[in-house]
């Protein structure tokens, strides 16, 4: 239940974060796109107004003349030439005349030919007639310009409608003098389009955001559901059922990869658990034997011994078993230190031949006692970067085994050879050999090749020696091979690289 609660809290946080980040991104994107569209629409509408006014200007030039009125003593008037019977022409001219103004060079409106009224519309009056001085300035500017000059102005009617004005010079018929003409158009319909669009966006964007966020929240929830399944499966796995695996979803996605990684981790954990179990079973078994023996000796001393000699013998036997006990405990302690990485290699550059030579020397006495001929083939120099204590332990274990398991009259040979990549150490004997069914296990902890029956042969030790050998070789990043023919002999071949390994890798190679 607690796991589910934890998951809910975590998944809610994740869900929320996913949704908000999507929503923020979505907002930024939508707003940017909306602004861009609005900008485009704005300039398209602007362009449309300008085009309309330009068209109107062209029509105005077609229908309107500025010419002397002969009836009024040649006074310059604005004359509109169109057929009042033609609805098209009438519409066009009336459209132009909605907002217009025609003045002389000084900005004073000239008169309409027909009405003899000033040539401007009430529409223009409504947006405010330009000051004559301003018009005169525009006329001068246009006359000075080498190209025909057009003036664009923005105004507002008394009711607030926007108006765009196009102004420029028009030359009088025959007279040749320039006159100032301004025509305008309201464009509130276009402003409305823009306004409607903005309103639409203001409504649609938040709506889309709310919808998108809800959808995102839902989708994130769905995407996270398999995580809940994985978490629940993981919760069920405990020390007692490490064989459980989380089933993959066969989706081939990141989550499946996570499940696979998790399962592999559980596999490794299971293997370690198994080893630990095996180890404690082995240890208790190994400890029980000497403890039972000690108990037996002490019982003998307590209940049946009568003479001092009998007491002494029982004590002596008990002491021997205690020695064996402490040997086992010491060896186990050392192995566990090696496995947990506490045993750090103290590497140094040394002449391996010298170290091996000294050991062979020391082993001559037990070899002689066992009636075994011990010989060594060593070059003068054999430099290597190794841990002296551990290498001595390795050679000692191999040599003592070889002597131990070789009958009288046999041979034990030790040789060392420098190679391009390191050193080769060989220990071979003409002893009893190891049969192929036992060979794969001799490096396991407490493994001893049984003698006749299932019990270990009496000369055998704790069964830990070769476990150490394997660990030491691995810690030096070397390799060990064993060849054996039952009844003929055994050969251990070790290759050590020239450079040992750094101490930080030791814990990884603890398992022999
Ligand atoms: P032990 O303390 O019994 O020697 P080891 O781990 O050193 O334990 O060796 C494991 C077993 O492998 C030994 O009990 C022995 O049966 C076998 N063995 C090791 N070295 C040799 C050898 N040179 N010849 C024959 N058997 C060997």
C-alpha cells in the first residue's frame, strides 16, 4: 500500500511537470504563430486599402478635369465628366466624391464647375480640412520632386472611423499649373476584420491551451501507467523470492530497456545471494567438524580418561582441532577481506625469480621429507610489478599442494619464463593428478577431491588454498590454467601481465 502511495506521489509530480512543460511550450508556440498571422493580416489589409485608393485615384483622374470656366471669366474650376445615366460611372464618381478636396497651390479650395461651391466633400470637412499652409508646403515639395509624389495620411471622422487619404498634384487642362487633390476612404471594415481576428485568438488560444493541457495530463497519466506496473512488480521482489522477474512488455521502448536492466540486476543479486548461502553452509559445515571433534576429545578427558597420559592425549587432540579451527577462521577472514575489496594489493617492482628461488629453497626440506625431488628452472632476471606477499602465498599454495599430492620418488618442477606481455609461471608434478570430473571445481571454496569413498583424503587441507590462488591471479589480471592426468601428474600454468592491476579493481575480482 505504501509503495502505491509513493508511486502516486512521484507519478503525480512527474505528470504535473510533463503537462506544465507541454502547456508552456504550447502557449509560446501558439502565441508566436498567432502574432505572426496577425501581423501578416495587418499588412495585407493595409496593402488592400492602398490599392483601393490608388485605383480610386486613377478613376478620379479619368473623370475629373481642372479647367478654366469660360462662363466665370476663365476662373479655374473642377469639372466632373461622367454620364449620370450610367449607374457604374455614377457609383464610381460618387464614391470618389465621398471624401475629397481640390485646392490651388496655396491650399485654397477651388470651386466646383456645376455648383460653384468649394471643391471638397462634407466627408472631408468632417475629418478636418488641411491648413492651406500645410497644403502649400506639400505642393512645393511635390513640385520639387523629380518623380510624381504621393502623400499618404491617416485621419479619423468625427465618429471615430479611420480614414486613409491619398493626395498629390493634378495639372489643369491646357493651363499646365499644378493643383492639389486629396481623396480618402474609410476602412473601418478592415479594422473590424483585424479586431475580430484578435478576439477570436483571445478566445481560441486559452481554450486550446486548457484542452491541450487536459489531454496532456491524460496522456502523461497513460504513459506512466506501465511504470506503476514495473514498480509494483519490483515491490514484490524480496530476498526470499529473488527468482521473480518483471515481465517485459515487448514494446521495445525505454521502459522495456529499464525492465531488462532491472532484471539483470536482480539476476546478479540472486547469484550473490546464492553464493552467500552456499558460503555460510560450507562454513558452518567446516566449523562443525572440528568443533564436534573437540567436544569428543573433551568428553573423553572428562568421562573416560584416568591416567595423565590419557588426559594429555585428549588435550593434545583437542588443541590440534582448535588449531585447525583457527586456521579456517583466519583463511575465511582473509578471503572475505579479499572479496570485499579491503585487501589491497601492495604492488612493487621486484625480481620475481629471486622471490620464487627463495621459496623453492625453503620447500626443499618438506620435499625431501616427502621423498619428492623439487627442482626449479629460473632465469637470472625476471622483473614484474606484483604484490610480493600475495605472490608468495600463491607459489606456496601451489608448491605445497604439488609436494603433498606427489608420492615418494616423484618430481615437482617449478619454472619461470619472461614473456613479451609478462611472466609465465609453471608448477608441475608427477603426482596422482586430478580427474576431469573434479578439475572444474578445484578452485571453489572448500572443494577437496574426495579420496576413497566420499571423504577427503587425510592429507588434504581446508580446500581454500586454490581459491586464494585464483583470487590472487585475477587480482593481478592474470590467467591460470590447469592440466592434469590422473596417475601421471598435474601442471598449473599462470600468466601474469607485466603491469599488475590497480587496487581499485580488486573488489570486482574477489570471487575466484
Ligand atoms: P587443499 O587445502 O585441500 O590443498 P586446495 O584448494 O589447495 O585445498 O586444493 C583443492 C583440491 O584440489 C585438493 O584438495 C586436491 O584434492 C586437489 N589438488 C590441488 N592441487 C593438486 C595437485 N597438485 N595434485 C593433485 N591434486 C591437487
